[in-house]
């Protein structure tokens, strides 16, 4: 809440006659109106429960075990990574999960150069869509251990896993991607 | 006007708290059921319209997750309303009226259980200057409305208890209901107050569910089944927001919407066999019945929202339940009502018939 | 594998919004800071709190007029007090018709936690907050007028 600095904040007693209206401001005898405030605080705080869903939970539990789990649509053969529970093309329930090694190529990327509140990583850093080998969808993750200026679409990359004791039901179990050994050694 | 009909309806059971499914997981089986019942493939759908609300989901643009249940690739024509999905139904109906396509799928998803405390969330729908800063309890404005109605002699606590008893008893025949049972009026009147004069059972139990309605136009509708619930008239209107400048004992917006819908339909609300009303509180029933001119009509044969309120799917369920009774031959004409906003601020009236316009 | 229970986790959203107010609402809030209550002229009469636009015509509301901070309870509902509520014991949410206005003002009424003291038509007056900042909660609540 802000108050204009010029406002002399004189307190007045409430009007003593409950049923009488004062004259409108345009009348000569009218009370002076206070200087209007221009803004007000309007905060909200809300607590929620996030429900990952059955499909996403399969993937997240796999990450805690250091495994990247994909699933295939029995009808159209599309392979999802991360896999939902149902194929969004055929509306079929996906088949049992299977493991991929997570290596792939960068299908697109951007370099984040600006700071923002709550930022976890020091800019500049690279966020990429990675086409994991064996999957028909793309996974979003960080690409590090490379100068952002050297990142290219089509670059081969591999996941860098967090230590076993640091892994949890989260994409942070993969610390980031990095150029795959051969290409960038 | 183009002949447009509801040809299929499906819903998921309303659960107090679904901790199993994400948005798409709740929705997808319901979409499959609604499309499967009339043999429509996803690729045959010309338009998708949906309703849900970020403040219930707890994320911005939350509804895009629900698109996984219909697929966004290849690109589909779709639209979303950040309100009850009954308004998505209104948009799909208009879209078909414009002749943009022949088949539309409307889905609503409502998850009231994700917010840990709806008292934190529901003030976000209120005037930010004069209402939200006070953080009224979630049922406070409804309590004021019910109190105003009793003061005006329009209903009584016993009348409201009888509505609760009838609704929960009707819901014993509804496998999707969250709450049902054969209660006594005195038992209902013994329950504690939530916000006087409203007691525990006067307030719809909030839950999680999805609903899907398939709309089709003209010959496409006739091809998809033996019976159709033709949407003969639809309109929605809004009252002003601040409760202090409304007459809370009347719903002028419902009355005007019903009059306009009747003009389009060629028959009025008083001529329907059944009415499904979006009553989040028991006192809404006499208020709406008065605005609609209902007298001997069967109200909320499904049990209505007092048997389960999956927030932003609740209004679309009313349309589906009303249409279903035409589709299965139990009703010739039906009315569905949906609402948004505090104390019945915004109201939609849909009139349906087993017969298309002459 | 697909039958396993879903993962879930709690989280919190916070929106530290700062909101602009209209000219009449801004004056109204500035007035509250000075323990003064204003309404705006509208077609149906003076409305308090003052809306920027007339609820009947949609036109801009007219002049602001100063009102005595007292009125009559038009409707009320009894509420259990929660942390952060205007009154620290059970209280009524009410629509209070401010004297000389058409319509009513939504706020809390403190009757010492006793709902039997609430009556439609009872006289109430504003209880001002000590540390006023220029928003609606500069009115702590309404209380029974002696």
C-alpha cells in the first residue's frame, strides 16, 4: 500500500450525525476529499497438493532408481518419454515401461541469459529439447559442460546422473545433459 | 438456427479426493466412453471445447495437461474457458451454429480437492477491493443469500432440509454421486451450521470428476443414434457482482436467460419434464425455481450438486444429466442450469427436447 | 507397474500482487485512513462502498459524499473465526446498510462471540483499526452501536 507523500494525514473524528449526508464535494461548504491512493496490496497464498498421475509416477519412480523409462502405444507404436498413461493420439493405455539409456540429440535449444527471481542456475545456461534415442517425443533438460556458443541442433548428448544417494522422484535425478563422449572429447 | 443436439454424455464418479490420476488420467476414460457410445473417432471431432480453472488446479495454463486426453497433434481446433464447462458447451453450440463443423466434444474437469483450503482460493473470484481483502469464508456469501431468503419468507430451514433429503435420496440411484443416502429431515436439521442458516448438508460436497458431452448438428446427429437431445434454446446472463447492490433473494439473470432461451426454443422452462439445476447450496433451488417459473417439474433427479460438486465440471454435468433423460426416453423436454460466481451471479439456461425444431 | 499409487506432493503458490485502484476507490481508501467514510452517488442513491461504475446504468458513478460510519444490519451469517479474520472470536459476516445509502456494505460484525446478539435491523458502527494503511481492513469490523 502506498500513500502519496504530500498527503497530510490528519485524523478526523467520525461524523456525529449518523443519518445526515454531507454536501457533495463540489459545494463550497463541502469537506475536502483526501488525496486518492493509487495502489493496494492484493496478496494471495494458496497451498495445494500436486498429483503426478499414474503414468508420470512410473517415470518419476524410475528416475529415483537411475532408470529412464519409456512406454510404447500398442496401437500406433509411438514411444513416449516421459510417458503419460494414455496415448494422446489413439487414446490407448500405453504398454509396460522399458528402459532407454537416455542418450540422444539436441532437437532445439535456447540460451537463458537473463536473471529472474527464484532462478536456480547462474545464467547464461542452455535449456534444450533432447530427442532421446528410441523415443518419439522430446525431453527438456539442461545442457552443461559445454560453452553455450558451441551448442548445436543435432549435437549428440548424454545424461549425467546425480549420485545414487541424491536421486529422488524428480528430473533433478539427472543433473543435466552434456555432449556425448566421442563428439566433444 | 441450425439443429444441434447432445448425442452422448459420460462422466467419472465424483470423488472427494482423487489422488490417483492427473488431469488427462481422469478425463481420458470418460472421453473414450462418450465417443465410443456413438461410434465417433477422435479424428471425426471438428471442435473441442473445455472448461476448468487454474485456481482449482493450482497451476497457470493447467488445462493444457488435459489436452493430452484428446491429443494436440495433429493440431485440433479447440478452445478453453476458465470457468464452468457449461460455458464451453455454450461456445461449442455457438460454433456449430456458425456452421464451422458438425461434431463437437465438450469436456469439463473439476478438481476441488487439490487446494488444501478452499477458503484460501475462493476469495480470488471476488471483487479485489471490497471483498477479497476480508477473505470471506467459502460459504459466507451463500449463507447471507440463504438468510436473506428466509428473512423474506421465501423459504425456511425445514424447507431446505426437505430439499436435501429429496436430493440425497435421488442420488442413491446415481452411481456417480459422491454422497447419497436416505436421511430424515430432523437428522438434517440436527447437523451443525456451516454458515447460518446453512447446515452441513445444505452445502454441496466438493470433489473431483470429469464430464464429457458430444454435440452434433443436423444429419450428423441423426446418424449417430436413434434419439437426440436437441438444444432448442440456450442463453446466459450475469448480475452485478457486489452483494451489497444485489437483491440476493432474486435471480434476475436466470429469469432473463430463461426468457431468451424460451424464445429460441418455442417452449418455456415451465413446460419441461425435468430440470437439472446447479445448486451448490440447498437454498439455490427455491430461488432458481422461482426465477424459472418451475412448479411441478422434477428437479435434480440425479441428486444434483448436493450429491457431488466437481467444481468446474458441475454445470456441464447438469446439461449431461438433463440430456441423458431425453436420450434414454425418460423425458421429452428438459432444462439444464449452470452457474458461476458468488451467490449465483452468472447463470446459464439450456432447454432441450427430444424433438428438433419444426 | 501402472497400477501403483500416484506420487503426490504439497506445494504453495504465492501471488504478491500490487493492484491499481480507481479514482473513487482510491479516495475511499484514503478516507478510511483518516477515519472517514465515503460513498458515491449512483442512480439508486449513494452506494457505500463506492463503486467506480453504477451497478444499474454502467455509467461512472457521481460525486463522493461523506457518510457517518454507522448503519443497520440488513442480513447476516454466523462464522467461525479463523487465523487472520477481522475478529478473533466467532463473528457475523453481514451486509450493513450505511445510513443514508441505498444498498449495503459487506463486512464483519463483532458481538462478543454470541450469535444470539445478532439481529436484522440492529444498529452498528464502524470500529476503526489503530494502525490504518488505506485499505478495506482499516475498518476492523462493525460493532454494536450503543
